[in-house]
C-alpha cells in the first residue's frame, strides 16, 4: 500500500538528497542577503520618479495597463522604461556586489 502511495507522488526524494539541498540552500543564504541589501540600496539611488514607477509596476495592486493609463503612456513605452530601470538596477547591483567582495 505504501509503495502504491509513493508511486502516485510526483517526486519522492531520498533523505540524503533533501539534506544536501538544505545545506546548499543554507550556504547560499549569505549571498542572497547581500543581493537583497544591494537591491535595496540601488532602488534608493534611483531618481524618485523611476523608483516610484518600479515599485508601483512590480507591486501587487497595479497592472501595467492600469499604470500606463494613469501615466498617460502606452504600455509599450512603459515596458521599455521598466526594462531600462531593470538594467540600471542590475548594473548598480553588480558594482555593489563586486565592491562587497573586494
């Protein structure tokens, strides 16, 4: 009966595999914390309007369509601007993390 029950499960991992995954995750935690700190700092460095736009666009309460209508912009132009903001944040984070590792 147990064998049939496990056979129906999509994935059953051996305890050793679960332990290895947990250890890997724990090892990555400090890096993830540094990345989040860098992202927070980079978001703070954005000009006010870009920061507010990024926070609104990636928040839960607004769709891109609604945001574009509020800003009287096309959705396409908004996506382009958000792409530039993401690239700006990415470059900032790369610099911040490279500086933190030195």
